[in-house]
C-alpha cells in the first residue's frame, strides 16, 4: 500500500515516493572590506518527492502537502483522533489565510502554507 498526500491548496492527490532535506551555506569576499565583511548566502530546502496519477515524478515543498491516507486507512482512523477531540473543535474556528487562502485557526501565529505572520 501507499501513503497518499494531498496538496493543501489545489487538493490534488499524490503518492509519496520520498523526502529530502537540503541545506547550503556559501560566502564570498565583500566588495568593500573583502574577507572582513563577507557576503554569506545560506538556506534550507525541504522537498517531498511524489508522483501523480499519470506516474510523473514531481518535487513539492513540504509545507504544501499533508498526509491523508496510509495503507488504505484515513489518518483519523489510525490515530483515533477527530476534530472534535482536538483543541480546535469546530469549523467556525478556521479562517482563510489572507496570503494564500489556506486554512488557519485563531491560535496560529503563522500560516502553515505560506509562513505569513498572523499575529
């Protein structure tokens, strides 16, 4: 069986193939002070390797996906949890992010989809 992922915004379904984490850091001498004031570039990429229904392999940012099914069972069946058992128990506590339109709660400090600061 497979792990099925859903894109948070488009709601497209994908099959999980793998995950990857890439980190980088580079520096070069600065224009004015050379090595005393270097220009540093660094970053981190968290991507998921998935395939669509046609078998095309795609790399998608981790924050854009969520797991909805594992081995043919829905996530709430596996964990035994439902929305009513969580701290946010009604759909009225969910709002749309002004940046990307993703679902956020009144308790979120930033959007899980686009990292927009909400408070």
